[in-house]
C-alpha cells in the first residue's frame, strides 16, 4: 500500500467496556479500570487515507465490542530531528505537508 512506517504501542485504557470488575467474597471491586489495548500510528498522504482505513477495517473487524476505533488527525508539519528538514523533505512524501494525515487506530 506504500506505507513507509507504522508505530505500534501496547497501551491501557477503557471506553464503552468500562474496564474490568471482579467479584471476591460477594463484594465487587476493581483493581484496575484499564484494559490492554494496542495503538497503531500511521502517517500517510491524503490520497492514501481511505485505502488504509478500509484495509484496517477489513483486517481488524470481528463484529464484537473491542474492535477499536480509527481517529483521523491532520498533520501540520513533519520535522526530521537529525537534519532539521521540514515538510516534504523530512518525510519524503509526495504532495507535502498539506496532504499528510495521521491515522491512529486503537484496537482492544
């Protein structure tokens, strides 16, 4: 698909599921409201966004709670720390920074 890189992080959080609650001795308690999730961060050109979103949905959808969400966030600039290059030179993406979007997918 032409994706040049993906960052995957093991994270913890809760959403609609509300985290996990346990029962012990007739009492309900929660040691930790957070549940394990996987967070993927992908930066692509604007013209790649829909194809990448469709591919993530195709591969991740089970139809069950916890399939996750995709957040689309515009990227205003890219700076390569090593050289100080900015925008298209820093990312070497066609179209420059106006065409870049960040896709963040959270998969439970």
